[in-house]
């Protein structure tokens, strides 16, 4: 009786739909509460079964709305409710609102292009970005958008590193990088010339040729000395020769 009383209080709540509360017609079908008042629940099983069928139908309705949404607003990402077992009416209402908003925007757009114009735009995009099928257009759009973002970030970083104005075109950035590379190469050349003690490329070639003539005989002489003196370290050559005197 306590359970029935609790159910009856819920059914008579202002939040309860009128459908779920009706007084029983016959005294045999009435349940008596602890306070002696009548309450009837014989119709509730049918109502609950009807609700269960409606809840199951929500999933089918959700799938249909997802298909319609993919056709009308394919750029909308899948929402989190796709992976949930229970579908809420709020989820369906959100999808319907998104579709209606898109339709209203199209109707309000006075500059809407004709179907041949739109077909020409799609064909031009396929040609520019080498897309063979219509299904590949949106993935390629996403790819182009990602690459554009990467290039924009790279150009922004180069502007900051080279201390250029943000409005400087890419050609100016490329020219500045080229000049910077030339300066680095010149510095490297100067350092090599200073290291070799010459400012003339022909002198560098002469020094290399002298090295090629001198080093092989010198290396052979050192190897012979190491063998004759029965040592393996260059630093031991002078002490070994002194010991022979």
C-alpha cells in the first residue's frame, strides 16, 4: 500500500501528463490507500508499453534525422548522442533546429546561385585540387583548410623572426630568407679562407694539392718508424729514437 500510495502521489503531481492518471470505474479494480481514498492504475501497463514503443521509435527517428542532416548540413560534426544507448528528445530537437536554420538561411539568401553555377563551382574545385569524386570533396576541403592553417602559422612565425611587417607579401619573405642565406654562406666562406690562411680559391687548390703530395709519403714514413721501433703511439717515436743513440 505504501508503494501504491507513492505511485499515486507521483501520478497526481502537476508535472505528470493527464494521460497517466484516471480514476477507475469499478470498485473491484480500485486500490485502497492507507487513508481510504481510491486510486486506479489498471490502465498504466498499456500506457507504459506505449511509452516503451515510443522510446524505441526515437532511435529510428534519430537515424533518419542523421541521414537528413548529412544531406542538408554535412559540415556539422557528429554529436555525442550518436554513441549513447538512450536518445533524448533534446537531441532530435537540436538536429531539427539546425536543419531548419540552414533552410531558412538558404531562403533568405537573395544571391543564391543556380544549380548549373553550383555545379560549375564544384567541378572547378575538383579540377583545382585533383578530386575524382563528389564524396572526396569534403575530405579535400578539410585537408586544404588544415594546410592553409599550417602555412598561415609558418608565415606569421617567419614575419616575426625576420622582423617584417605582418602585411609583407610572401615574395618579400622569400627574398629576405634568400638574403639571409647569402650572408650565412659568405660568412662560412670567409671562415674557411681564414682557417686556410688564404683569400684566393686558387691558393686553396694549391694547398690541397701540396697536402696530397706530402701527406702519403709522410704517413708511410711514420708507419715504417712505428714498425721498426716496435711501438704503436706517435708520442713514443722521439723517446725511442733517443734511446738508440
